C-alpha cells in the first residue's frame, strides 16, 4: 500500500516513518498499559483501553479508500 501511495517517489522516507511509528507503538503501548494497570489496579481496564484503541484504529482504517495501483 505504501508503494501505491508514493509511486516510487521518496518511498524510503515513507517506509522509514511507517516503521518508526510502529516501533513507537511497541515501546509506548506496554508502558501505557502498565500505567493504566497500576492506576486502576485492574487488568480489565488495561485490556479494555487496548481493545478500544484497536477498535478505533480499525474503524478509521476502514474509511481509507482502496489504493488503485
């Protein structure tokens, strides 16, 4: 999909930014979940936050138009 959007121009930069965002999520996600767990004392709250964020991103992704290669 990234290749379709960039059409070869600056694709390295786009892929690097994409990977940096994924890496940031891997770092920040467990820290945020641990904070919610420590604050609320409940695993349900931490998993609920993760589920809500995942659902919101999924719903947003469904609104992105399909790429036409």
